[in-house]
């Protein structure tokens, strides 16, 4: 259980960081919110990919699920920024 939580935090930080990298400008959000939105993006992205029938039968890293997680996390960051009124610099 503890290992699952630690893994989710690490994956969330990676996915959230990648999502912030692909977004234009400077996002004015904390590291904690980046991790939370990365965890949510990863979970939602993986769920969406599995709903379309993708299975990683060959093992290894599921790159399509990672890409979907980054896209969903970027969308969540955009929604968060629009809701809080924080604007980044371009």
C-alpha cells in the first residue's frame, strides 16, 4: 500500500512536470498542485486509454498511456489556472 502511494506520487510528479513543459508560458502553480494534477492526469489518461481497448501486452512502459496522461494533466493544469485566475508569463 505504501509503495503504491509513493509510486503514484513519483509518477504524478513526472507526468505533471512533463505537462507543464509542453504548455506554453510560465504556469504560476506550486509543486504540490503539479503533483496532484499529474496524479489525476495519469489516472484519467490511463483509464481513457483502457476504455479504447489499448492493452500493453508486450510489457515495458505503456507509452500511449503516458502520452495520454500528459495531455490530460495539461488540460487539468489549464482548467486550474483558469479557475484560480493565475496567469503565466509568455
